[in-house]
C-alpha cells in the first residue's frame, strides 16, 4: 500500500491538480484496470468515482470494489420491476374497470416501470376470467329480462 494513497487521497496528485479545475478520480488515487489513473470526472463533493471508492486503497481493493459495484448493477438490471407490496388490488367489477386497469398496466410496461412479464401474464389471465364472469352475469340478466317479458305477454298485459 502506498503511503500517498492514505485515506484514498493521493496527496501529490491533489497538489498537482490541473489549473482547469477539472477533478478526475485518478487525481485522488483511483486506478483503472490497467493501473493507469482513472479519467472519470468527479463532482466537487467527491474524491473518487463510484467504481473506485475512497475506501479502496490498493489496486486489489479497487478491483474488488469495481466487481461489487458491477454485481449490484447486474442484480438491479435482472430483477423484474413490480408494483409496490402496498399497491391496491385492481377492481374488476365492471368492464370499464378492467379497461382502466389494462390501460394503467400498459402505461407502466411502456414506461419500463413494470417488467415482471411472467406476473403480468398471470394477471392478464385473471382479468380475462373476471371479464368472462361479467359476460355470464350479463347473459343471466338478459335471461331474466326475457322471462319477465314472456310472462307479461302470456299474462295479457301489465300486472295491476
Ligand atoms: Zn475512478
């Protein structure tokens, strides 16, 4: 471990900062895979880029920090995005509610807010089931209405 990298700050490099004022990770001891100073530009409130945290002093520690950072990114990328656990259950009481749910879900998928496609497939099947049940209920209503009309016709007019 180099003494100049103590606390993640390369003191001689800081002293030799360019007059332009552009701060780079490599000025503070951040080293790329090939051991060369990292060229990532960093904001005023930081000394290193996210790939080379100041706590990583040796090249091995910096490599380990890089790998950990990449693994976190991979994990986040591979995890499907779902609704929050506290999200309300959809209402499927009317066809209009099912249409409203389909529109909202389509928007979430289009914006990349919902990427759990396996979960979406199950939800679509359940929404379809609810729509079928609404269709059966509508047919039952029609049957009752038809029976009512038939009874009135057979009874010879409206009941008193
Ligand atoms: Zn860096």
